C-alpha cells in the first residue's frame, strides 16, 4: 500500500484521474490512519482490478470530493 502525503493530494488526485479518463476510484475505510508519524494527513492507494483505488479515511473524503468537483473528475466508489 502506497502512502500519499496530503500536500500532494491534489496532484495525486489529478494524475490518477487523468490516467483513469477523468475518473477517480475510491473506497472508504475508517481503519486507515489519518496522519503519519509527523502528523501530516495521509491517504493510501491500492491496485485493484487494473485500477488504482484511493483508500480514504472518512475525514478525507470531503477534501478529495472538493478537488474532484473543481477539476470535473467523476468519483466512483469501489466496494472491497
């Protein structure tokens, strides 16, 4: 599982959405940590069925949704 720092979240969202033709695949998991050891917010990504899926803690969902809305990126929830 790769970890993406929140400061790079916008770049990550846009790069993965671009690879997925303006779609961001995500799942929500309240068990993933909110912050790393330095206290920075993090999100995770996993490969699933040939796609990168963003694993979001519910507290990060709003920020990612705002980024996607502003960039006209469709969010698609994947149930794992």
